[in-house]
């Protein structure tokens, strides 16, 4: 089995390295740990030893080339040994040899490894990994060639247990600053507005007087971002909240009739899907609600991208965005809602998926809240709060009826919309829902 | 507790058994008046007489054959083969007769016999006085194979071997006869056959050895301990039947196994231990099972530099432990 030589990670924050010089040429024999190549990172040149003995079968990355860490740069193995699939295959000219290779290999270009090579996983490491559900990519390998040893995985388990109460060692992707509208450092996005704002944004510093029985919980990154963003939004946008109620009889009927069909198509038809669709319809007729305030003028967005506030429990909340929601059918919205919600709760959202929202819906009704005054997700114009759906007694044509009712709360930026225009927008949402067919 | 050499402990065991049981007798080349070429039986001829410490002709097949016959008559012979290298003329007697007699007689004719033979190189003995023969005999149900690594075990194991109803091949690391010293109680004690012993506790690597190599392995383990590598050492003591539980428990604990013997690598006794571990402890392994053994050459060379090349030593063993610990 030929051994692959990968670009090593020569430091905590180093992501790439340059092959400065090959100390062996192709076909030359090399001993284990004998220097094989020189790699430069941040102007530091390091000699990289061979992790195996044999001959240098193939140099894949030539001198002077910079590649990401984990990229296969060469192969070492026995004389005449074929390079495994995924690597470059030396042309031996032998037809029988070629036939033994899968056809795809010759045409597949060598791609940089997408993530760190885990290397050989020993039986006991495999067993521990399975028993304790360990993600081996989180474990630092100290064995030969960076192999993850039994000790490494046990040490990782130890540290994992001791970290139960502290923030995760690796920051989930949505907590990365500068990605996503909601959690982008506010001073970067709205520096100007904040500076011009008549209200000083500096929060009143509450005396940190923790009594003997109090506990100081350090802020998580996500919590800090939420705090900054909420405070900023309240400061830059004069919020007004207007509330209407909608009779969901037709929505409930439609959902009851179509839920099974949607399920066959692999989609869970939730009420949220209807609210998204109704908001999209209203935004189409009232494009000013799909806008952002700027000093130069009102930026009316051409795309309708609906943010969907998703609770992560005490951890915080995240707003994945349904891109181009106006181009989606009800089934398409259902699929997008399902998938984003699932990925949000699984902490698997990509940075792109929390960016670019133009309007946000928050379904506080799931926690039985009837109506609320949501805070606008800057730099959007408005946010729609959906309350709990309850059967209530209503008067229709002077008779008393029992209908599934919902309160819809729209918080809007009074710089952009006035009470009347905001109500027209909200009335459109109600109309769509009440006349669902 | 008196400290004594390996060979003194072996002599003490035979002395005690000769005194304890009148059926015990010794037969071998130069074991009587000369007291054995290694002086293993020194003084016993004078103490117990020519009828119980018998000088034999230079004929190993006859030494073992006499032992088998006497054992069938209820005697407890201790046959001495002067060097394990010369045991081969007796191979037929041992394998075909001694090992199978009890089985083919339906349990009626057990052969309670001990065959003592000094083995191993490193003494400048060349090809006729350096061989390790344990692999040739540890393949034979009906024959027990025991190799002590220290004086205390040697006495206890040899006494058990004398009392065992089966034929026992008792191989003695001759290089350690006077090199290996240890405390041996004067009191009566035996050590059961078939039990390995964890002679040093460790967490990083399990090293399996016996005889002289066990002595070296303990030194190697001490050496690497100062570097932070904690090797667990298992003294196999009985090669057949082997103590699988102790072997596997250690392999499961450390996840890494190294077997050390001076006998040639291919088909050597280490292969059996390696296979046992790979078979029953596979999911607990963190590294390939490694063997460190003598090279596959026909004999231990006479030339000293070449003998050193052939033989293992604490440095070579420490290097193998380090490599496996690093894996």
C-alpha cells in the first residue's frame, strides 16, 4: 500500500503551505523519517520527513506551488507500486496493469482533501468511536503520521466530559462573526447609522454584583451577537407593532386535505408554510415592506427572501433564510422550511443559509404566545409574529361560530412604513390566509 | 531469604524433590560424578548416590527412552539433555512416545517425566550450543513446555514439573544460569504450570517474553520508563499449555502487543501469541501485533560480532517498545 504524503498543518492557524523544494526526485529511494521536502508557511521553511520508507512514486505538487493543508503532495511506496484510487496513476505502459485500475481513476483529477486526513483507524479506536459517538475530526492525532491513537481518543473523551458545562470547543458555523445578517457584528454593518443615531448605544453597565448564591454564566458568542443585534435594531429603527387576527378555517381544511399528499412527496406541511406563502403574496403586492432603509433612499429588494426565526432553546436563536421564496410552490416552501429547520436544530446551517433575508417571520405561537412585539431583524423593514392557533368564538354574520384563529403581529420600521401602509400589508396577509384555496 | 543464581535454584529444586520422593531420579550425560557441564547437579551424586543420579551414554534417544520406561514403572525421572541443540536425536521418543503414551493407552500409562535442557545463545557457543528449540516442541498436545526466567520461578516451576503426571520439557536459559539472580525462599513452594505472570505493570505496550528475553525485556522496560513509556511485561513461563487469559487481558488493556524471543522469527513461538491476540483481542488493538525475534538464519554464529548481531538485547527490545508506543 503506497503512503500518501500530505501537506502538514504546521501551526494552529496555518491553512496552506508552499512546496519550496523537493529533496528527493521521483523514483529515488527514501528511508523512514528522511527529509523529503521543504515547506514554507508564513516565511518559515520547515523540512518535512517521509512517514514511510520506499521510493518516491510520484510528486503531485510541484515546487513553488501553494496548496491547502491536507492536500496530497506526493506518494511513497515500493518500486512499481500503483498509487491508490484518487491519486495520480503512473503510466506503466502495461495494459494488464491499466485494466486493473478502475476506469474512473485515470480521469479523476487529484482534488485537495476536503478535510484533514484521519489516517489509519485502529480497531480499538473504531470501537471507542462507535461506543461514544466521537467525531474523529475533533480528535488530535499524536501517533505515527498524525494517526489517532487509543490514547488520543480517550484523552478527547476525557476533555469532552469535563467540558459539559462550558461552550463547545469548536464554534458552530452560525456563530462565526461576519456571516449572516442577524449575527453580523453590528458595528460593521451599521456603523454609520449607529454613529448618527441620537441614542447612545453603549448599554448601561449593570453592576456585576453576584451574591453568594448567584452564578455568573459567561456569555456565549451567539448570545452576545443576539444582544448586540437586538439593541442595535431597537436603537436604529422606530418600532411600531400592529396586530390583526386571521380565521384559518380554510388553511386548516387545506392542510388536512393535503398533508398526506405532501408527506408522500417527502414534505411536512406545517402551518409555518402557509404563513410564509401568505407573507410572500403580501410582499409582492406591497414591495415597500420588502425593503431596507438607507440615508440615500429606500432600497426595495427585488428578491423575496424569507427569514424563519428558529429557536435553539436556551442556546439562542437562528434565522435561516428561504431564498427566492416568491419562486416556490407550496411544496417547495414546505421542503425549504423543513430542511432549514432541521439543519438549524442540528447546527448544520451553512453561512450562506443565514444571509440575505429581506423579511422575517417569527412563530412565537409554538410556545403558546398569542401576540407579541417582535424586534425587526435589521436591515429589514418588518417582522411578522405568528401567535398560537386557537379555536375561538367569533361572530360571523351575527351568529356565533367556533373558528381556528390566530393573531398576527407585525412590527415595522416607522421610518419606512406608516401605520396605514403597514396595516394594508398585514391585511393582505390575513386576506390570503382567510381565502386560502 | 537467600539470593541465588538461576542454576542454584534449579539444583535446589532437584535436591528437594530427590529428598521428598524416592521415585525421583536424574539421568543424563555427566550429571553424576562431574555434576553436569553447567554444574546443575553438583553434589547430588554424592548426596543421593549413583542409583539416583545416573551418568548416561552420549545417546539422547536413550536418555529419554530410559526416562519413559522408568516413568511407566512409576518412577519420576528427570532427564538432562546437555544442550537443547542435542535434543533432536530424542525427538521421536519425546513426540511419538512420551507425549502420546497416556492418550493412546486411554489414560492408563501416564509418563510423569521431566526433560531438562539448557537452551539459547549469547555464550559464544556457536551453532551446536546456542539453539532455541521451544517452537519445535510447543506444538505437541501431551507435552508441556516450561521456560523459567528467574530463580524463584525456576525452583517453583521445576518442582511442579517433577510432580506433574505429564511429560514436561523444562528449557533453561543457559546464558542466565549465573547471570540471573534472585531471592529464593528456602521453604517448600511450587508454582503451577500453565500460568503466565504480569511481571511489570504498564499501560502503553504489552511485551510478552520468556526465559532470557524476559530478563532483557524487564531491563528494556525500565529503560523506556524513564522516557515516559510504560510497558507492561508478561512472563509466559509455560509455553504449552499457554495462559491465554493473562495474555489477552494485557493486550486488551494496552491495545499494543510485542512478542520477544531469540528463536528465529518465522514459525517461532511468537506467531502463536500474535495469532491468539489478533483473534481474540482484535477490537481492542490500537496497533499491529509486533514480533521481535532472532533473524531467519540457520544458527547463532560463533563469531562474536555476528553473535551480537543475531542476539537480542535490552537496547534492541527498548527500540521495538519505543516504536510500538509511538505508533
